[in-house]
């Protein structure tokens, strides 16, 4: 099947989450506006070309897709940014993205007497956000904490990274790993394991010969994803700071190190390549654009796969 043009693709589009915009790019109805921060210093008017893109909403999504850095005492501040302005921006961000630690008692009260399973994110949760994705290593202290938690509750790590990459960072064999946003799941074999009901679930052995369960519902699309990765790599190679990342069933185009005046070019190049692949969905992340297949019901299978296998 020629997935590039076929519109009767077996891949159906889930209802898109708020940050994911349909391939038809209808202008988002809501996105963080520059008015998000109080007392925002008057900004220089943007060149009209960027204003057009801003009107389309994509630029605001890209500019606001990551929290302002929390000011560290040692940080040098650009001459036009006041220290309290950075703190204010960070506090405003936290209003929209509150930390669970602020509600820890309420969460533990809700969990009392219930059977718990823990699902953890990786980047920005178990590892700090850094400029180069390859350097997002997890500290030994954090690894010890996750190992301890996994000894108390069945624990899974769900990430946009490929499963192999996350496992290589975390290095804990007693966990479940769901890479590529759930398109690629691995879990240790349970004693009473029976995987007959997961057609995509095959037994495999890891490097130490230990059997593990694999769930990969989209393997047949890997050649197409590899083709899009190559096309995108070629298309953005002249944009300073832009970086591709292959996450097996997902591909990320990082613009964290790209100058904001080049964001529009990043977005244009990515959408120009993806317009030939109607079965792929473009979404936003923390300073990256990501495309992935959108298989109906993957999330449900992910939870079932993990929860059915958790003690
Ligand atoms: O689902 P997650 O585990 O949170 O993965 C989401 C993305 O995380 C990574 O990118 C983010 O972290 C990088 C390293 O700190 C940072 O450089 C980048 O700007 C962040 O967006 C990962 O590289 C992506 O592929 C994941 O999709």
C-alpha cells in the first residue's frame, strides 16, 4: 500500500489532544498569548512576516512550548530582563502546570486502600531538561529512588523517546517501558504470564537472555517512518541549531537551540514534508515538533498491556 497518498490508510486519527493540531492546520483557538505573563516588559514589534505566522498560532505554541528557565542565582541575566521578571514568568508557568508535589497529601488520600501502579515520564521528570537530548542522563540518586518505588508498586516509564533509548538511560530491568508514546512496550515476563490475547505481543529475550514481552502494533510502518526521517533531515539541515531525533515509531525535530526568528522556517519545512503523508500526525512538545502514527486505541492497549501485567 502506498501510504504516502492512500487515504484509506488503516491508520485512523484519534481525537487530537489540545496541543496536537490536525494535518489541515486549522488555527488553534487557544494558545498561550504574550499576555500570559503579568508586567511583561514592552516587546519590540515583531517583523510583519512573523506576525502572520503568529496570527496562525503556531509561533506562539513554539515560543511558549517550554517553561522559562527557573532563575539560578549564578545565571547571568540579559540586560533587558529583570531577575524578578524571570521568577514571575516561572511562577506564571506553574499556574498552568502545577507540580503534583503541591497536592501530595490529597493524592495520597485518594490512593488510600487502592491498588497502585506508577506511570512515569522520563525527560523533565526523571532527568533534567538539557540542550542536547543525548545528554539527558538520570542521576544515581534518581535511579535509586525509582528502583525503590518499583520495589513497592508495579512501575512503568512512558516516553516519547524510543524504548531502547529510555531503557539505556534508566537501566532498571524490573520496570515496564513504553517508548514512542506507547507504540513500543516492553515488560518483564510475569510467572503466570499468558500473552495469547495480545496479537502484537511477542516474547523476546533481552541482552541477558531474560524473556521480555514486546507490544509493537505499528511495525509495518517503520520503512515509511524511516523515509520521512531522511526527508526531514535533508530539509532542515541548513537551519542552525535544528536537530532530528529518531524515536523509532516517532520522530522529533528539536528547535530548542534554534533562534526564534527561524521557528517559522522550521515549521514550514516540517509541514512541507509531512503533507505527503496523511497518516502521520504533527504535534508539539517542549521545544520540538514531533510526528507519529496515530493508531486508534493504542492508549487503551497501552494501559491494558501494562495494568494486566502489573501485580
Ligand atoms: O515523553 P517524554 O519522556 O517527556 O519525552 C518527550 C521528549 O523528550 C526529549 O526532549 C525533551 O528533553 C530534551 C533533553 O532534556 C530537550 O533537549 C528537548 O528540548 C525536550 O523537548 C526527547 O529528546 C524527545 O524525543 C521526546 O519526545
